[in-house]
């Protein structure tokens, strides 16, 4: 069952540019998380934003959450070649104590 | 060094064989999960466990089985009933609550030969 859906599916930018990825979800949530996955590796947690928060920062990452539109965005500023990876949003289901549901991800390529 | 370890990294299975994927964590996490990842399909939940000796089916449990005899370990068996087992399998754990930050292993790539 798909809860989050990332957009775009793939994104290619030059080093130094900003990268923006979006996530839309279907039901109410307690929190939304973003993860990163390098090719052939496990996922790494980047940031968690709670349903009562609108914006959160961590280093070069900025996450926004709009619960009225059921959407979130992840902004990576001043991108580097090392940011090349797939990025996934994850949510719980129907605000319950349920496992995370992941979207299909956005593949980001940062060209040096 | 705390973390979650999956083994083996690569696994080859013949048609009709059962295989078991190992997942061990030393993070003292209560909850553990198994996800399957296919190209372009994101992660799909196979099984999860919140406490020892208890586990629940996820979205695609058919053809898989798990056990949770110890807090640290959550092995996944891919049975011969799983018709399309070739995939990347990811194990994860979280401290408390099922929708908190998850920590992932490095994955096992299973190929049917």
C-alpha cells in the first residue's frame, strides 16, 4: 500500500545548485521522514518532521510540511556530487502505531 | 560499534530452495522490520515485530516467514512458495513505536539461479 509518492522520479542538477524533491501522501500522519539511499546500500535517516511542525532544518537540508495539502518538500542547498543518491519520504499509516510506508523515491544526480 | 548487520550481502538461490537472511542489531531496539526493494517500486513491508516472540504480516508476506526468538535477531526465510524472490532485502529496527526513526542494515541481494 503506497502512502507517500515522491516527485520528480529523477532529477539531474549541476554541483552548487539547489535540489527540491516533493512528497505527497494520502492519509493523516503523526510524522513524515526523509531517508537517503546510496546505490546498493541501506537507507539512512535524514530528518523527521512532526505533523504540528511546518519547517525544519538540518545542515544543508530544509524540509517543509503542509498537512492541509498532505505534502512535504526536501530542499538540498548548494548540492555536491556526494549528494547523488535516491531520496525517500516515509510516513506512518492513518496516524496509528504502524510501520513506516515508503514512497518510490527520487533519484538525484549531481553533476560535478 | 552499534548498528544493524545483515548477512550475507549476496545470496543465490536455486529454484525450490528455502533460504534464510540474517539480521542482527545491537541497538537494543524493540521493533524490527523486513522490507523488499525492487527497481522502481520503492520499499514494501514484508514482516515486522514489536517484541520478542511476536510478529505481524506486512503488505507482501506471502512466501516469507520470520521468527523473533531474541530481541537482537529477526531472520527472514524466503520459501519456495515465493514465486519471484529476486530482489534487494532490507532489515531495519527502531527504538520504540513503529513510526519512529528507522535504522537500516546494508541489505542482502538475493538472486534466483
